[in-house]
C-alpha cells in the first residue's frame, strides 16, 4: 500500500469512498489515532500535527482512541505500509497519514452544520490565509534546529517576519479566527504550531514573541483558551523534551 490517499482515491472518484453521510453516530468509537508518545513512552507526545487532528476530532464530537507510540512500538503495518508516519488515523479498516489528508477526510465524512473551510465560498480568502500562515512552522523549525549562534539573528528575524505576516493578516480579518468569525481547519492547524513557538523560543533562545504583534497575541490567547485546544494538548515540558531531542 503506497499512500493512504491513493488507497482512498482508488475506491471512488470522490476521493474518500462512498460512505459519506452515514453520520457520525454510526462511526463513533471506531476511530483510532496513532501518534508520537512523550518522554515516558506512554502519554501523548509533542506533535503539533497530532494536536491539530485531535482538535478537529473533538470539534466534531467524534470519539476516538488515542494510541501514543514510541518509534520502537510502531506496528509493522504502519512501518511497512505507511513509512511509519504519524499521526495516522485508522477508520473503517483504512489508515490515513498526514494531518492535512486526515482532516480533509474527517471533514468529508463527518461534515458539521458549517464547513471548516472557506474554500468553496471565499476561495480568495482561503488563499490569503494559506499565504499568511504557510511559512511559520518552517521558519520556526530552522531557527530551533540551528546550533550556530551567529546564524541565530537572521533565523530569528525570518521567524518574526512570518509571525508579523500572520499578525497583519489577523488585523485585516479582525478575528477572532483567521478567516474572521468562523473557525476553520487553518486555525486548528496553526494554533498547535504557535504553542510550540511560544514555548520553544522562550526555552531554547531566551526570546519571546514580539509583544508588538498584538493581533497575534490576542489570537493565540483565544485559541489556547479553547477547550478543544486544551483537551488535545500536552504540557510545555513535553515540547522542550521534543525539541531538545531534535537539536541533538
Ligand atoms: N506533514 C506531517 C508531519 C508529521 C510529523 O512530523 N510527525 C512527527 C512529530 S511532529 C512524528 O510523529 N514523529 C514521530 C515518529 O514518526 O515516530 C503531517 O502533517 O502529519
């Protein structure tokens, strides 16, 4: 089995098979989410992509079994069939990897009253959200992984530039969410990354996100206060453990 999306596409031209509309109630309790384990090897680890998927599952009110795994504990089918990638969602005897694919799948099979995207109604806005947010995590990861002190200032500047982009964008849409008044998948994808940034740069670089980015600060507070964020989250020291390993 090459990739989960290819598998799903093979079953139907709609991309995710034909079972849409069976309703969440039929499916509850039959969803499993395999994700990175934390320092104790058993509790939830520091994965913003898993955090994202969990926020979507909880937003939709779907029950699921969370299965944190160390690299050694990954089942053979995951390693052999899916390159060991996590998060991995298992539903109806099919597995799906990549948080973007997983959340599209959930949105397709378990649609709510309002869509979690604005792509259909406001494609330009959807594009603007992507442009404003897509560079954030890469810039953060490059800064975090850098061990050469001389390279820190430009890498920090690059990250702050990306955060500034998000701040400016939030000023135009007026919040509380990226696309305005309605939460979208982009919010649930971004907030866990902002959590990593907040904790990671303070711990490893001794800097804080510039307080002048007031729209971003308000956005972060709003997202971090949401029940679905907190219920899917892990403590800050799990983040510093994870990035400590990535910096070795
Ligand atoms: N692009 C992927 C990234 C997933 C990813 O990087 N997962 C990492 C942690 S953040 C992971 O689970 N690593 C542990 C492992 O694979 O054993 C997605 O969106 O799902």
